[in-house]
C-alpha cells in the first residue's frame, strides 16, 4: 500500500480505511464498582481489536468520580481513539488525562502520542523526553523517541531506540511496525519483512482490516527481493552530485529518465509520492512485472483502488543509475480524468537529498548537498513523505512538500478548526485525485499562512479532504505546499541535516504579496 499526494492534480494513495466513530455522550456518573467492570470489558474489547465497542466502555467508565479509575478510563480513550484515527478527540482526552496525572509517565507519553497525531512533532518530542526523565524504562516513550528520530532521518539512532523499546515490550505490535519502517528506509528488506511479520502475528485473530492486509502484502513484496539489493548502485554514484536539467510544464517539473535501459521518457518530479510510479503501459512495454497487489484510496469518489507494486531493474536519471528500484504500477489505470496518469519519481523516496533551482532549471541529486547561503531554513521531517511545519492563522499544522503539486492547500480538518468569518464565500473547485473527482474541494480566501519568516497574508487556499492520507500516515495532515511555495527559490531538501534551505531567486515573488 503506497502513498502519493498531489494538489490540484492531487493524488493521495492510501493504506488504510478505518471506521470513524461518533461517541455517545454519557451524563450520569457510574459507581467505582461499575467502572471497574467497564474497564475490564474495555481492555478485553481493545485486545480483540473491537475499538468502537472498547471506546464505549472506556467512555462510560470515565464518568466515575474516582480519580484513579478516571485515569485508567481516559488512558484507554486516548489509546482507542488513536487506533481509530480520531486525532482531535484523542488530543482532547489526552489533555484531560494529563490534568489528572501531570507527572505520570504513561500519561505524559500518551499526551506526546496525541500531539504527534496532530502533527505537532516538536511538541511531542518534548513530551517523550519528559516521560523518559520520569521513567527511563518506558517502552512507549522510547518508541515515541524512535519514531521522532526516524522522521529526522537519524535512522541508526532510531533503530537503537526502537529495539530498546521492543526489549521492554516485545508484544507491542506498533513497535514492531515502527521497526519495520526503519529497516525499510535503511534498505534492509529481509529484516523489515520480519518486523512487519511480527506485527501481523500480534494482531487479533479476527483482524481483517486493510492495514493488516497491507502488512501481509508488504511482507510478500519485501521478501520477493531475496538476494537483490534494493536501490543498488556503484559506490561512486553515492559520492557524486547528479545534475539533471528539467523543464516546467503546467507548473510541474519534468525530467528525462530511462526504465530498464529503454528510451528516455518524461517523469514528473513528485516528492508527494513515496515510490517511483509508472503506468501499466510502461510496465508492460519495459518488462516491469508486478510482485504483489495492494490497495490504495485517494481523493475522489471511487474510494479504495487496487494497484500493483513491482521492481524496476534499472532506473537512470542523468548520471544517476540505480538497480532494483521498488515502484508502484498504476494498474488498473484510472479513467475519466482530463490528463493521463504520468510516470513520476522522488529523490527522497530513493533515500537521496535534492536541490531544485527553478531559475536555472536544474535538479541536483546526491547523498550530501553543498552548503550554500540561504534566506530561510525550515525543519524537514520525513515520514513516508517530506513534511514541513507551518502555521494556519494561529494554529500549527504540518504540510507535505509536494513538488508534483501546484498550489498551496489545507485539509478540511484544518479548515474546520479555523476561527474564521463564516460569511466568506467558499468557491467550489474541480479537483481530481487517484480515486477520481473530488466534488467537495473548494477555494477558501483570506487565510494567513506562515512558515517561520515566509508569510502569506490574506491568501486563498485550496481546501481538500486529506482525511484518508492522514489515516495512513497516523497523524493529521495540515495541508500541502507545491510549486507556488517552492518556485521562487533555489530549494534544498537535505536529508542529512533534516532541513529545507531556501534561497530567493532574483525576481522571486514575495510570499506576503
């Protein structure tokens, strides 16, 4: 299961489809004895993966006046809401929990998990460190630290922390899953498959969720590499900078690339996709065979969409040549769109940093980028996709950095949380994604955006339903920044330093305008 985001031609391929639960409201407090029964029932239901029913029981138990029992109930509510991808509700319950137990390491960790689920990564890091100060043996806090380190591309340290967490809680499936994602980014596919397999084995027997199906398919896909080294290249390739010319077509960066030594063809530079993407026709013509099938769900009316994953023998982009490159095959193709689905790639998905100069029309790819003067430096996170922190009006939000996108967008969840003039007209838009047309997209004027020193005042943004990719990623997406955001700059996305460096080009438009 793979993720790909794109704005205005927004593509959001997803892994999971979890149920959305609207909780009942309980107004009458239960006795301590009844609360204890409800908590035992809730724990049993949670372990069985029956999260909606578990939440009901936790919520009822939470009406008790006994502080100790309320702590247990709200702890369960937070954990359950996180599993159901109810990110805002989980954060609301975590605030109650932390008021009840401000110095309890489990409560502090859950508060950190809830902050992470809102995309407030820096705040969540601080909470995990506080929890570890209170209890250095907290497996969940160490897991939080591992996940945070991985998002800053500090993979060796992240793996150490995740394995330490596993030694403390060997039956915590989520930690196994995080270990799998770290191994996968380290290109250690057999170990990643083993970790995902452990995650699957720890799932409830009745778990038939899309996420469980994806994990099983991922194990099959990773093990199909066998002795083949993913992203294999000659040693010199990793040490040099690869300069690739590009042209801009409809605000998309197009480069020439070759698949399996075939003729050069256009590829979209698309950091909104976690894998190299090819169409069914290209795969058939150039001998890229599907290894396994996966499910995706994206922006549009069709919902879930079945796709294939495969392996490109050689991918050549200028002087960069990689072997055994994982790819997403758009099969079956989506019909009824105004443009054909395009081939695309992202240096970030290849494990490489990139520098894009819209003035010179040059893309630079390498393991280590040159240090150059910059006007702005923004923290970069990578969790399947590249992300940057921003502010929407007065609220923090994380944005996918999507070179394949065109405009600046925010999610419907972000828009619904804004304190704004309801009389401002929402202008309907025609937007399509991986699942067809999104009939609910609209243009929202008068929004203030800030990315440290970069500000957009009284700015019109596209509002998109990013609920599904948020579920996949495990945290709420604030929006997407694309060509509109990046094109005034010489922009470096540096994995080694975990930062985005922006140098304004001569004549580059001022963001505040």
